[in-house]
């Protein structure tokens, strides 16, 4: 998201655009990155209050969008997403810390290496040439974990993206294709570029087409830096 896209206009409306690089399913924005870009445009920051985004339509790429504190719409007024404050969660309720070396080993069994519904996804797609390359693998107890080397251009939306797919893959292992429907994120601080972090996720509940998941980001010290609770929707 360019600085010009973040500038606020009269009436509390900000501009936002999802560059094609940050894709999820082909032709649409990665849900986590897009949601993070939306809350950034609405004024969110690391260390600030928790926020929740509900995606009503797949985020369009390279399209001017208008963001308020309540919603995101395209130039035609079509509702893309809704924004709302979220309660801060207790980080101790999220997946426990996973040592970096253990996450590296788990990542070798990343299911997406064998079969991936969206292999060019910015976050977890093996075929994305410039993505985050977060490849969560199973730990044997329902959790999944991935090592992550933080990129030089890390920003708030990057953290939302990093928390997205590791949780989603705990639903994807059911054998159905899911996409992000809603995500609530707390970011206490941004990791430094080049830091060796771990992202862990686990499923918490399921109902019909919905799968609820948790994910958490641990820094190099082992301290939690950010966490997300999300609802994924199975594609018909």
C-alpha cells in the first residue's frame, strides 16, 4: 500500500489499494494482508487496540478502495469488508511456543508442497517468487508451525498476513478448500527485519462450512508478538 493510498481525505475516508503482489487465490488479495492493509488505512498501528475484519467479498487487486473505521467499499459502493474493534485475547490461550529448529523440521512436511489450492498465495504459496514463504507443518498434536524470516519491508499488514495462512492450514488439512472469512488480530510489536520467528496455529472449533482457528507469532526471544483468531469458510 503506497503512502499516497494511506492519505486521509475529508470525512474520515482513507484510500487503499491491494497491489497484485499480495494475492491469495488467483486474482484476489490475500485475506490476511488485505485485512491488515484495511485496518492500517483506518489508523491501526502496532501496539494499538485489537481489530477485527470481516471479508464480505474477495478483496480486489489493484483497485481503488475507500476505507472508514467501519467498512471498505469500491468506487461503486460495493461492500468489500467490515471493520470493528476486537477484545484483546489472552496470549496464554494460544498455541504454545515452538522452538525455531522444531518449526523448521515441521515445515519439511508442509502439506502445500504436495497439494495446494492456491500455490501462488503471497503467504504460503511455494510458487510465489516474492512471497513470505511461510510453510506450516504438523507437530502431531493438532498444531502446525512454521519458521519465518521477517522481510525487510515488514509492516502491520505483513503481520496480519503471517498470522493468516498458518491458522488456515489447520482447517485445510480436513481435505476441503477454505478461504478466510473473518480475522481478529492483536499486534503488540513488529519484529525486526531479518529476525527468525515462528508462527504456530491450531483449530479450535468447526461448524458446517466454518472452521475456527488460532495463530500466534513468536519472536526470536520466544515471547509472543502478535496473535489472531479467525473463521475460515469452506468453498462450495
